[in-house]
C-alpha cells in the first residue's frame, strides 16, 4: 500500500517550517483584507463644517477652517482629539 503523506511532513523540522509559512501567509492575507476594508469604510461627515478660526488678508482664500466631528448621543463630556494638517 502506498502512503499519500508528503515526505516533507515526515520531517519535524520541515513540518514546523511548513506550518509557520502557512500561518504567516494566512496572517498576511488577513491583514491585507482588514486594511482594505478599513480604507473602503465610509468616512464620517462633520457635525459642524468650516468654522473659521483664523482669517487671511487675501479675499481669494478662506483662511483657516475647522470641522467638528461630534459623537452622536453623547450624554457626558467626551475626550477631544485635535488633528492639524499643514496650514503654513
């Protein structure tokens, strides 16, 4: 009777290597899937948009604007996160 077990799986070192490789490949696929889903998720819309916090001398530019993203249904004070992106 002929064995259908791969010779690679009979050697414990090779079997360990094969299992590690398969695990890393599965984790890589999972991470790629999660990252793709996170990027395609809908972006939240601001609760209050374009609040001017600094004006400019030029009439063609609006100055520095701020958007507020407030949590819906908050019944108590919530933490604040400020993200500033290059206003030079």
